[in-house]
C-alpha cells in the first residue's frame, strides 16, 4: 500500500500561500507572494529531490494543478524535477475540470477520501501532494496523511492561508527527520503519532 505524503513550504506562523511569485496567489488580498525567494540553497534543493524516486504518483488540488500544468510540461527533461513531474501519474481533486491536458493527469472521481484510499491501495511507493491547501485540509480532517514534509522558513508574515486551519481535534506528530539549510530553513518530516 502506498503512503500519502504532503510537501509544504511554510513560514513560522504557518503561512503556505503564494511562496513562488508575487502574483501566484493574491486571494484574500495577500500581498507577500514570492516570500520563498531568498531561502533557496543546495541543501533545500537536495532534500526536495530526495523524495522524488519514491514518489509513484502526485496528487493536486485544482488550483495547484493549474499552476503546475502551466509551467512544468514546458520545461526540458534535463531538469530532474520537470522530468519526474512530467513522467509520473498525476491525480487532481476537482469539481470543475473534466479534461486535463498535462500528460499522465487524471481527474479523481467521487468522494475525495474514497478516491485517495483507492489510490493508496494501488501499488507501492508514495503519493506526494504538493501545495494544494484546500485539498490538504480535507486530507488532514480525514486522517489520510502518512507523512508531513514541512519546509519551515525563518519568516513571519502575519497574514495568508495557513496549513493547519480548523482541526477536529489535536493532531499529535512524531518527528522522523530534521535538517537545517544554510539560510535557516528547517526541513522537518513528521508522521502522525
């Protein structure tokens, strides 16, 4: 059975919104897009790439999928991230999209929790969720996440969408890995306790 893992880039106050570029996600009047830019280094790049070989499928919410599909299919296969994303099956939790143009993409049918559990039963490896804040909320609430890979940045924004929003109760975690980058980002891997 496959494990479901989420990969999230966060600020110290838990904000996950708009890390990549200024205009990536301005929903709710968010003005801090691109906050991740000063924090990249070799350690972060190496750690981000470590999970790729075990990833046998990606799972996205609609908004994240649309952003990823607009970029990665146009990147050369010399880029190892592009090569892996483009070659690996991708599943999208959406109520509005019916056809997906990015090769290897599939719409999840029916109840998200049931569909994800079915994906987990198909094969080995890891199903990796990148971003996808609204979808991740559902996955947390349903207890479907087997691993939390959190890239915690030394920055407080004060506003923006957060990873942990309203929870049905406490969510105890067990730290299984911790690495610090040269820019102060903590790369934390947790499993539900």
